[in-house]
């Protein structure tokens, strides 16, 4: 039997989110029912609720940075028990049979694609609804454990912002002896600074202005430069092994590629709504890589949570009530948050 659950939904594209009731599926054999305690607000929630990335499914309950407590488990569940502290990120299922799924890279599922936590159609044919709600039912294989060292509120944004930065930093070898730049000092970028620093890299923040410089240095950056200053590009030419761009607005990629060493990589985790233009000589001259990365697999997400707990940090958050979601969206668009809004779902 389905369960009615209070939630906040966008009833139509670009419409303000409003309180509503949704139905969660009955707890199946391998399902976990989670009492959601906190849900982060990701910029991608705004892109999707406003159809910036293309046609979407409405009504939409956004939210893929979910932290809560297990309330019920199915008869076949072996990984979790009632009372466990758990999280759910950007996906709630995948085909499980393709090469990528079997390799623990479920986010790159080729057997129909991963099933998003919201704005997707589940295997039951019903739309998925995300974390701006009081409860969610998820297959145990797409749930992760939140370590005791992390409080649930600062852990919630790690389920997207944390793994989105951890995965490329690990894949491209951020660590001792490597010069890493984090482009953008927002919800994603601030986690990139923390993680790259904890991995042992020399970390530089490239931000439009210097207004968040004190925060950047406090969170682990060694250097901080304003990209609005043309001298930055002269001074830092040929400096970095790796640049991770968290920016979801159009950039001059040719300028940023000039900051890489030979064999350096510029990896995009921010996703602008518009196509980019590129002069290919920017990559040819220096055997450079322009790449992208999308979240991480379930096992790597667990690894990231354990890493953050071991190093004693979560996200920098601003807690809000559910009735502040629409205001929070506008503030995200104005870069007026330090650094992640987190909804206290008890207020739904």
C-alpha cells in the first residue's frame, strides 16, 4: 500500500514550489523507508524545476542530497536496519547489468541510464520524487551509510556536492605534488577546496572576485585569485595539473585551458545550459584534456562519506525552513549562500 507523504513540489515549469502530498510506494523486499531529516538545495534542482536542461516531469519534487534515518526495511534487506543513519544521492536505480553498473559506475549506466532521484521514471513506470519530502522509499543498493562522525545536516550536501568533486579529484590524481585549481567558490566549489586540500594537493581558488577569499583560505585553499582581473591569466599561465570547473554559466574555455601545464586537464562538473565554443588549438598546444565528470558510483559515494568523516568535515550550510525554498532558489541564482542551503524537512 502506498503512503501519503508531505512534500514541496513545483507544479509546473518555473512555478513557485508549494506544499503538497505525494504517494510513496509500499516497501518492497529490498527497499528501505527513510525518514528524511535534511535535504540540500543543489543548483541542478533549479535547472530542472525551471526546465533549463530541457523538458521535465511535473509536478516535480526536487532534492537529491538526502540525509535521514531508516524507519522500515523490506524482508530481504541485509545492508541496513531500522535506526541507521543513511543518505540518498542523485540516483535511486540503474540497470545493474551493463558493464558500467557492474564496475560500480552506476551513474554512467548504459542499460537505459541511471534513474534519477527525481524528474525520472522508475522501473515501476511511475515518476520519481526527490528529497523535499518527509519520507522516501529506495532500494537498499542505492542507499549509503552516513558515518557517526558526520551530523546529518552537514552530510546531506555531500550526497551530490561532495561526490561530484571527490570523484574527479580522485580520478585525475589530486594529491601531494599536484597543483589543483577549483573554479567557482559556491556549493560545489567549497567542497572541492576541502577535499583537494585533504587529499594533499596545493589548492588554488579561481573566483570571479575576492569577496570569499577569507572563506577559501579558511577551508583549505593555499591561493585565491580573481578571474575578473586579466593579470590572473598572465600570472598563472601554465600552472595547473588539474582545474575542476564548478561553474554553470558560460566560460571562456580557451582562457582557462591556458592555465594548464602540459598534459593538464580541465574537468567540468558545472553544466551550463548553453553550448560552449572552443578553439581546438587550446587543447592541441600542450596535449591538454577538456573533460567532464558526473557524480560518482554508489561505492565511491560511500568512500567519499567515510573520507569526509575521517578528515572531520561536512558541507558549510545555511539551514532553512521549507517555506523559504523559493527565496533560497533566488538567492542561489544570486550567489548569496555560504555555501549550501539545507532544508529541515520537519518544517514541511
